[in-house]
């Protein structure tokens, strides 16, 4: 399907023109060491494309949720890693905007790269401050947004800057993400199977409602299944439950009964005495959970049933773990889904966040067709919401 916005391919760049590129370098850090550089790697096609055409690159990104200019949220480790990946020096600005950032940007030669500091060091970033957006725009001749993971935020560097800098186009990653995810809801290969896990129903209401209209099967796992069990009057022991979820689950079950989509809940659960790797645990039928025990994973029967459905799918979308996969005794359900999705012959798409982390943890990242870099952005796009960072770009 056609992408509805202009992309870097549409730019008529003269050598030496500057491109302000919004990337998503919000990578996990452990004491200043990057533990997963996949988001940096995901931006490389756009960065290299522009470098090869003689553009001067000014990159900007947020990192974490700093409340001030916190040194531990500096992008310096990211700049160093990017330099290793492209085999060329990458300069790090000491600020987002200001005299030094402007001087460094102006001094760039064709193909050179400058990374601005963490955009959230500026309080105007999350407020979409027009003055910050204008100052960012002054650093370049064109604007490229390749930060799909931040495209659902109307921030100065993702949306506001496009009010001051044209052309404003999409990078390759943003284009691929939007095209792939829109394809799931607009023209999926049938049957369309959606696997949803995680903790809260309220986090996925919009997604479940949308897929009840268009999917063939929705497989539910994770702690969110307990809200559905509770809505059916079942015992859930001490399992994690967000009380407002129960009414929503009841409403969604009613909608599912009127839908052509089958909403499937686990048939067996792994329960434990407490939330720890060393806790006593056992498998029980989903309708016979004992008092005082908590559910922490789906059981063997559910794993096999879900894997069988996934194997028959024309398109699979998976978002959210099946259990507490960070604790090894309760990782089997999430692993089973990850392996089933990786082996499925249909088109396979994994949403960001914990699902992406699980696929990477199990060494299956290269086995799925598309691994989204955007958690919240993926879900909002699939729900049918407008993403400000995409909407701000030039129409194709």
C-alpha cells in the first residue's frame, strides 16, 4: 500500500545542505553503557542515504525522561556508538539549541554528523514550544522525521519544527513502520490473528475494540486475562488485577459475542505462591485457580493451542508478554508465542516494548517480518489514531 507522506527519496538535496533528522535514540543504558543498540541501527539506512548525498546531518533525539539536564541522560554514549557503526567521527553538541549548537552545525562538512543533546533537556520540547521548534529549524535546510517511536507525541522536535522548516519528510524507518502497521488493518492476509498480553486491559482497550472489528482471532495472555476471568465470575487468587479493567473486560466480552472475531482466553495457568523465581508453582485449569496463589504464566495446554492458531495465520500481530517472562520459571508462555510467531509462514509483526524485548531475549529478532521500534506509537496507529509526528510531514 502507498505511503501517504513524502520521504527522503523526494528530497532534491544540493551537496552541503543541512538535514535536521529526528531519530529515536532512546536506548537502554546501564551505567553509561548501551545494552541494546537496535534503535541506533534502525536509523542507519536514512543516515547513510543522506550522507551519501552530501548532506550535513544534525541529529536530534530524546533519551529517557529527564526532569533537568541530567548528565546520565546525555546522548554522548549514543554518538560514540553511532560513530562506530558508520565508521566516521560523530560530533556531540553540549546543548540542544544555542550558540555552540549553531556553531557546530554551521561548521559541518558534507557527510559529517552532529548529534544535539537530549531534546528533553529543553523544557519546551514536550510542550511543543514554538520558539524551541524555530531554533531547531534554524539549524538546517530540510527536516526528516525517522523517529517512529516518538511519532505519537506532539513535541517540538517531532511536530512543531515542521511549522518552521520545509520540506519536511519521512525517513525510511518511519515509512516502513507506518506502511507495515497500516497494512495489518487495511489489507491483511487472512486469517488475521492478534496476540495480546501485558498487565492492563485499559492499556489495550482501543486495540481490542479495533481488532474485534477486523481480526479473525484474538488470543489473550498476560495479567490482563485475569480481568476477563473476574468479569466471568471466576476465582483469580492473588493475581495482578487493575480493578477498572473488570468492567471494561465485561464490556469487551459482550462485544466479542456480537463480533465475527473469536476472543480466546487461556485454558490453563501457571500459578505461584508469590512473585519470585524461587516460588512454589504449578499448573492449574483456568477455572480452578486456588485462593492465595497468583497467576504468572499461561500453561502448556494454552501454549499449544495458541501456537496452533498462530501456525494457521495469514497475518500475525503480537503485542505483550504472556506472563512474567523476566522470571525464568514463568517465561515458557512468552517463549512459546515468540517461537510460534517466528516459525509462522504468514506475515509476522511484533509490536515494540516487552514483546520486542522478549523476541530479542529468545534470539528470534531476525525470524519475524517486522519488529516495531515503537510501543505506544504502534498501538495508537493500529487503533486508528492520528500520529502528530506523521501528520506534520509533507503530503505525497
